[in-house]
């Protein structure tokens, strides 16, 4: 029997005849190219290019559904609602969905059928659920299932916790945004261009000038790296990471621990530091050394 993990996600729908036109001017990804067999990562940004919403998005029926981290949804809905009034579409939080994850530790054993997509970024839709296969760069597969109310899976053999699921996402280089990190990061600092979360060919959207400038005119000085350790140590998002002397060298994006992975953290670090150093610390007392790795998205 497959093990299901209850995930912390909030769903937001944008429906109506202007839903695509409205979103195209708000989000970083190109929703006009999104078909009903794929999902995309994307961001909502301030005029200064800072992310206030990080989501997975699908095209569904007469609009779109976004999956977001719950603490970020109030600001997302508030900001989108300011501009939605000028378009023929409606924004709602969708309480009829709940999210459950599957971790298949060998990608070769992952189910491949009409109900489970065979490749990353693909989706499968049944009357009971929508299943997204997350991008995988290691020997396991992650499925995020959006179940309709009353169709949730039996939680008989839940051998994997939500924290463990989070460590698998982290090892894949998939970032997360939380309330305390809204308006803190630029898209490229989270490596989101590597996950297809931005189109540099689409028209204008909020924050596009800053994001495009970094792509075409500037040199990106920092990015997200993976920090790993066998020691059990995690910290909150937005906290600092440190050099051996206790001075700051980066910022935590997300940090988790599981028996399977040890401690894993995504952190934004200056590239110049990583060129000369292979370790960092999550606390200024330097109690546990973390190895820094460049993430592989291919």
C-alpha cells in the first residue's frame, strides 16, 4: 500500500474569461503556454522584483489553481484582489482541496499510469484528485496529490512525515516561501529560473524589469546552495548562516531534518564565498559544520 503524507498547502483559484490575461500581467511564468497536462512553478513579485508569492500552478476548467504555502496566502489574495477588479475573473481560496504527498524512493519503481505521471512537471487528473509529479534529480520520485473533499486517501501506513517530505523537496533544490520571507528574495536568488518559474520572452508583469535586468544586464552575485550535515540541526527561514569566525555569509531559505537525509538546508550565499569555502554553519557558535553543494537541476 502506498504511503501518503498530509501536506501543508493552500489552494487559490482564479476563474473567469479574463483569468489568463489577468495572471499574465502578474506572474513570472507564461500561463498562456500552460496546457492541461503540465504544471509550472511561478512567482508573484513586488515592483522591486521581490517575491511575495511562490506557487505551483495548473490550468483547470475555466481558469487556474495555485498551490501555495499557507502562511503566504493572505497577502497573495490581498494583493491580487487589488487588480482583479479590472478584469472579468474571480479569486477564491479553494477549501474543497487538500494536499497529500507520495515519496517513491526508487524512481524506477514509481507508478506510471493514467493516474500517475511518468515525468516531472506533468500532471494527471482523475475525478478524485489531481496528481503532480515534481521534478526529480535524484533516485526517487515525488508526487503531490490534490484531493477533492471526501476523496482523501486512507492514512493507514503513513511511514513518512511532512518534515521528511520537506527534506526530499529540499534535496531537489525546491525552495519554499513563508510569511517571514515574503518580500525578501529575488527569483534568481532561489534558482527558480532552473525550475521553469520564469519566462524571459513573455510580456510585462509586475517585477519583470528587475528580474530581466539581472538576467540580461547584471551579474548574479548570489544563488541558493544546498547545505548538508549528519548532525540534527535546523533553523528558521530568514535566519543567517555563518562563517567559521561567526560572521554572516548567507540567509536560510528552508531547513529540515529526517533520518533518511540528515539535516538539509537551502541557503542563499554569495558565489564568491562558495568559490573559496566548502563549509558553513547554521549558528554563530559553529556547533555543526555543514557542507555546501551546488544544486544540480539537470
